[in-house]
């Protein structure tokens, strides 16, 4: 059991047994460019302020109620369907300038991915912040949290959710489905290349200053079948070069949705389309060279 800070001088391979157990608060583990592996490679339970840096951990990590854990300049995980990292309790962790390659990561109460690169099928936490290295596109198929922030990153997901709040800002994302039921904020992003950006759950919030382009169907597709949890404002967005509609709001009953000051251009069908009588037209929407103009939303 490790109770003081150390630096490795060689790789530590522990097949079939635990590599290292952190047993005190404030331990700094410097891998010094080396590799730590075992079953699990690392175990942390009920400790605070652990920092692991400068190395590779390809094996699993066990963490329970381990607060303020930091991985700095690390390579963690391996691409395998068995690479499941399920950290429990009040566990909170930050990955800084690190590379994550795993199937699934559940990081407990709080999880921050900062200036890092990552490839995984699924990530979940109570509070989640993703701020990746913008130098490359990162892959997480399913992102889920109670409160989630995706900030200043490039990401290709299939679904993204926040049961209380989902904020995505200043980022570049492929088209995906929003699986959220609380506050939604999409601010100054570029969404492109997917089938659409789909909002299908009862949310509230603002979709402002984004660019929805080159989608295989609609740019932004909003079709909640339930009453929204509050007003939703769609404003100052650009819908461009989508194969179908730029903006499509397909809802069976009037909801508190306001559409204003948006621009659509070069879309294959309607620039902006909404079911008749279901949304508030806030005015100053513009359509340029859309195949079918606008429907029920007035465009100049």
C-alpha cells in the first residue's frame, strides 16, 4: 500500500494482482514515463488529492469515494469491450492533457476531461465537463450526466444527455440526438455531417448563434411529443446546405417555442418549417436560395 509520493524507475507489471494501492491522502505517483499494469492496475478507495502523472496505465482502475483525483499527461485504458471503468460513490476525477481509450467510463460524482483526447463508447457522471484537445476529433458514442458541459471541443457522438442541464458551447460536433429533459443551452457551435441535430425530449432553454450545415436530413430537428419544461428560444442560427429542411419543428400541439432572427440558405427543401400554429414567430427570419422557402415561419 502506497502512503507517500514516489516516482517509478521502471515499468511495473503485476499480472493477476493489484499493481498499486493508494492508501493515504495527497499521494503523488509519478510514473516517470513508465507503464503500470495489473488486475487492477491501480486501486483508490476513500482517499483525497491523488495525482498520477507522466505514464501509461493500460489496465483497469478501481476507484470508490476517491475525491480530487488527477491524471496528468497520461495514457489510460485500452480499446476493448472489456475496458469498463466504473468508479462509484463521491469519486471525482480530472484528466488533464491525457489520452483515454476505453469502452465505458462511469466516473462517479464529478468528471472533467480537459485538453485531452478520448475514444470510448460511453461516459457518465453526475457532473460532467468535456473540454477536449481541439486539434483532433474525439469520439464518445453516448454522453450522459445529470449536468453536462461540452465546451470548446470537437466531438462525434450519437447521443448526448443531461437530465437537469446540458450545455454545449463553442464546439464542433457531428449531428446527434439530444437525450435531455432539463435546461438546454446550445451556444455558438457548428453541427455538421450527421443525419440531423435532433431534440426529441421536453426541454427548455436557448439554441443561439449556431451553424447547422451539410446534414443528411434536417439541420435542426425539434419534435418533442410532450409539453416542454419551459420556454425554448431558437435565435440567430444559420441553417445551410442541408439535404432536407434547415430547421424543422414537427410537434402535434402548440408549445412555448419562439423562432427569431435565424438565417437559412441553400437547403434542399424548406429553409424553416414548423407545424402550422405550433410555434411563436419572433420575426426577422431570412431565407436565401432554399428550394421551398419557409413554411408557417415568415422569412424575408
